[in-house]
């Protein structure tokens, strides 16, 4: 799985929060995150489907993750500055 939540007992709450927080992202960011981190498509696959360079897509995803981190702090979902998400390809 390309993306995994670290703390299993809170997966449902985190998933619910993530779905609500993603609404606050730019549509381009939301599509990229959905395709790569949630649907599990490689950066190369997503870049080809969206007709863009992988480097640009990586930047869009990193910006979106930074925004989600800000929202998580705002919403009390995290306090240490890092979302419990991991992707091997970023």
C-alpha cells in the first residue's frame, strides 16, 4: 500500500478528518493526492494521466501535504508538525 496511517485504532477518525480536510485543497491538489496516495497510482502514472511532468506533480503533492499539515494542526489532529502518512515515492 503506497500510503498508510500509522496508528491503526484511530484510522476511521483520521480517514473522516482527511476526507473533510481535502475539500479545503485546490482541486488540482485534491486530484493528485487522491490518485497517488489514496488510489495508489505511481507518480509516473498520475503524471501521464494528467499530462504533466512528474517533478511538477511531486511539487503539487508536497504543497498539498503541507497544507494538510496546517489544517491538521488547526483542527488538533496533530501537534508535532508531521502527518502520520508515508509515501515511498515523495
